[in-house]
C-alpha cells in the first residue's frame, strides 16, 4: 500500500454531494469515510466537492487537508464562475448538462491554479474520472482511479443522454489505471453495453462499508417484538409502498406488528401516509422522517426485529448493479434482512445466512416476514450471521484491501 499512500503522498479526490442550509448532506456516504482514510495517511489531500443540482449553492467547495487537519477551504476561479448564471437558472434536482460541464472544468481549473503533482486521483463517476485522465496526460497525476457508486446500461430514457453516459463510462473505464466498482455486477453490465474487456482497466471491487461505531446491537430482550423497519430514500424503486402493502397481510396474523419507516424526501413520505390511511394502518406504521445522524440511526435500527429492503424489479434501475448501503447498516444493527433478487448484495447475504430473498410482491414479502416471526431459531441464526458479516465490513478494511489488490495487480 505504501506504493500509493505514504506521508509525502498527495491525493486529489473529485466527488459530489448535496448541500442544504449551508451543510453537506450525507447522501454520498462514500465521501466522508474516504476523506478520513486519505487524510490520516497522505501528506496532503484535496477534495473537490461538486454540489448536486438542487442544492443551496452551485459552485464547488474545495477542501485541502495537511497533516490530518483541514488547512483551507476555497472555490473555483473565473474559469468556472462564468457558468454561475446558467447553474442557478437550471438548479433543480436531476441531471443537468451545465453542472456536468462545471464538474469537468472545476477539476481542470484547480490543477491550473494549484500547479502541483498528485500521486493518486480519485474521480467519482465518469465526468470526474475523465478530467483526471486529462490531468494524467498533462503529467499532473500519476494514477487515476475511476470510482463507480452506481451504474445502469439504461440510465436515461433520453437516447442521446444515455448514449453519452455509456460513452463517458466506457472512456473512463478504458483510460483510468484502475476501476473501483462498488458491486461485481457493474463490469459485466459494462461489457454487455459494449466495453471491450481487453481494453478495460483492471477492476477492484470496493463495496460500501461501515464505521466500527455503527456496528452495535440491542440485547434480544430489548428488541420490539414483531417490529419491521424500512430505511432509505422513499422513491418507488426502493419499495416502501411494497412494505406497507405486505404489512396489510402481516397484521392479519400478527396484530401487534409495526412498520417503522426512516427516510425522505417529505413529499414521498406524504404519499406513503396516504397509502397507510387507505389501508387503515395508522396505528401500525410510524414515520421518523430523514435522520442524518449516523449514530442515532444505528441505535434506532437495533431496536427492531426484522429489516426490509424490498427493491422493485424495475428495468433500467441502478439497484440491479449498485451496492445496498442500507442492507449493510441493517446487519450492523443485528437485523436479519428480507430483500428481493434486485440488489447484488442480496445473494451475498443469503449465502452467508444473514437474510432472505423473496419475490418483489406484497405476498412474497409477507411470507418472508412470517418465516422469521414464526421461527425464533432461524431468527437468532440469521442475526448472528448478520453481525459477523458487519464486523468485517468496515471502511478501513475495504480501502486497505483495495490498495493491496492494486499493488498485486501492478506486480503481475
């Protein structure tokens, strides 16, 4: 690992995150642990945080860390600032082309201003990685890592946007030094979409992970009986409505059953509340809203009996290829997980005995819940497997493993 990380190493990370009320939101869960990892090891780490469309700011925030401490905060120069009127005019959630241009130029802009050499460049998603590849051609970067947190060969319904997305991903995959994919399902999908396997950079699987402080469980006697929990974004593809529809069936056999829903956004929560009202489940469903405090979420999750990750089998969904961070958080809290065949992580947890894969139907989910409610021995076995899995799944362990694998690949 010392080949890439040492006390004199300089690291440049180009990433993204949403900002609300002047604060970075934790939606991009990879940024904070990566910053912690690099700043503890490298001489200097620079993070270019390119804010999401729909945030309360439009220019990137550039953070410089030296000797484990933040030394400076700045923003882009006039090379990027001239885009401000267009950025504010189109500043709504979703993919915005002018924001993609901002992302590319903000990386180039920083290196023109900084004029230093970087040992490692980490580019989250293809536009950032492509900027890093340009910097490598200019001999400003030694190694480029293309970090992919989600992928779908049918990402956009607009044919032009989708072709551009596939082309950028392919270019980054062919010209980076390494690809860090969060799931082993991404590279086969990339190849099916036209990437020449022989021209691809080497792939390192770097799954999402946990902080050690997130791994903690309640004693069995303190868990709420017949309680279910759903955590995450409340959009359709994540299946919160499926969880509610499954509960309709569950309460017929288990009248004490409750469903606890943690997440947002608020407009999606309102839709779900209407669904709860339609099924007369008001006394069985509790909404907590969006919670940003990681420790608070972990403590809350540990009080429940079974976790739900009922992803819908929707064509083109990134859930078929990405990692499921909430499943990892569930297991860290000691919860057996009921999920569908959609997330690649589902098969992995089923193989280690930490969860069940069920059809993405209310009936299938309800049957999985009943199986765990009825069989205490099975519940305890799955709980123990989930905890054992989570203890090995820390950010420190995954990043160290990734760098060691890179060294082995280069040594061949």
